[in-house]
C-alpha cells in the first residue's frame, strides 16, 4: 500500500489518517469508490477494508441512508464523512473543519453564520446521550440537493389540528410558538375534528374530520392518563388526505399516546414525514403545571416540524435536531448554525428578525434561560455584522 501512495503523489494532507469507505460505494457506485480511494491514498491517507478503532473516518454519503455498519462506526467513535468532503479538502489543500464544511464549505453560502460555530457557549458539542445508533451527517448541501417541500406564497400556513380527546390542549400558545420559531403564519385546522376512542381497548379509534371518518389503529396505552395509543402512521396518512390548499404543512397535536411499531417498549413522542405532515403527543408532558415539561414539549414540537422541512438529525452540535430530544432536560431549544441555515434556506427569513420575534414570545412565557440565550446570540450576530 505504501508504494501506491508514494507512486501517486507526495501530498501529505491525510498523512497517517485511516479511512474506511462504505461497502455501498463498492456495490453500487464503483467509480466514486475508486475516485475517493485514489484521492485519499494520493494525499497520504490509508484506506482500510476493516472497521476498527484505528480508523479515523468512515466515508459514507448522505444519499445512502441504509448502512448496517453505522452502529459499529458510532460505537468506535469514527467520524462519518461524505466523499464530497474528501474532495473538498483535497481541492482546498487543507483538512477543513467538518462543521465549517457542513455549513459553508463548497460555495460561499452562510458566511454570516460561520463565526457562530466557534462559539461553544452558544453551541456546545453534541452529548453522547442525544445520539442515535445510525447517524449520518446532513450538510447544508445535502439539504439543498435533496427532494423536499418548501413553503411559498400559495402554501405558507402551518396548520395545527387538535386531535385531543380531553380537549384541554391550549393550541393558541403552541401556534404562537410555531409561528415565531418557523417565521410562518399559522392557522388552526378548524374543520370539526372529533376523536372517539373505542371503549373496548385495543380496537380502532375513530377520527372524524368534517364529513369523513377515519379508522385509526390503536394499542393499549403505556402512558398514564391516556385512554388509547394511536398509530402515528395512520394519523399521518389521514392528514395527507385533508391537507388544506394554502398549507405548507399540518401538525396534529394529540393528548393520547402514539406509537409506530407494535411493541410497548419504544416510546414515541412525535413523528413526521416529508409529505408535509407530523403528529406530536402531549401525553408525557404536563404543559400546565411544569415549566420544564412545557419547555421539553416545545422542543419536541420544533424537532418534528423541522423534519417536515427535510431537516434530518444533527450530529454537529447539541441541537434541537439531535436524535434524542425532549425526554430529558439536556438539549437546547435551538437549532445549531448548520440546521438554522437549512431552515433559512427553506423559509427565507432574516435571522435577527426571527430571533427578535422569539425573544418577545419567550419573555411572554417567562422563560428566562431562553431569553438570555437569544440575547447572547443577537449580540453575537451584531458583533459579526459590524466587524
Ligand atoms: Zn427526529
Ligand atoms: Zn443541528
């Protein structure tokens, strides 16, 4: 192998670094595999076939969302990168900071946000706790190249549908939050929505929207204070059918427990799809008596709606888009610079304007930690503007 390296070039950019290239390149996109392999070797790196603790990087593109090796890669703390990152480093002649690349590497996008990635007090490192087994970094470029919906003048409303049985979820407060967080207008989905759980547990639940009645599969609830556990995917299928013409998306909020898979051990607090729909459950959050739980619910809500925009789980920072969010009080309410840049791209807001709206709202909610965080970032953005 050493001979091959010296044979191609004397560049030491990746000197001593061990790369494992995902098998999926081998099988489906051989030219990419070969190209990346040559780039790595010709710049002093080592390409290993075996995933081991010696490896520094695992090369796996965002488009290949099915890779059984990612769990092992994560457990060995190997960084997952895309082939385009390797190419970019070679082109720029340096090992570019991966967060910087994810935000602003290829072109000159998002330069205003670049200074923020250094601010560890505002955007700390991701916690191990908040990671999932299979994780692939979604860069800004992965985001803009993927197929996804964005709001526009004709379809700009975020509709909120109340799917609660007890009727005590205060959607007005939640709509205010959604509107400020996403810089889009909200409307309550006010067709007559009626949720009737079957009294015999484990049987279909009926949801009536206008003249239509949908049968939704249910299971026995695991969460206390709920009468049923409704199938989130059935709800999403139903929402796709009733989405209003002027809606960018529709968010269903239920006070009942929800599930995706037929087992009682997995807890689900929200589920979204790229079809402009999502559902979140309030059943694990006391929104009236606990500030912490109210705060955690807002994180869950923001997280699921971000998924609707096509924003994937985040591995770059401690961020509201971390895979695990809302069940402990550890993740922030906020989007990291990389994910903020994606939301800005989709909605087209001005960042300071969005934060100013949020600060007004959080003052109203008396959420002092959030207020002081936004004050800090507004200050930081001002500093960057004038410097
Ligand atoms: Zn998620
Ligand atoms: Zn993030």
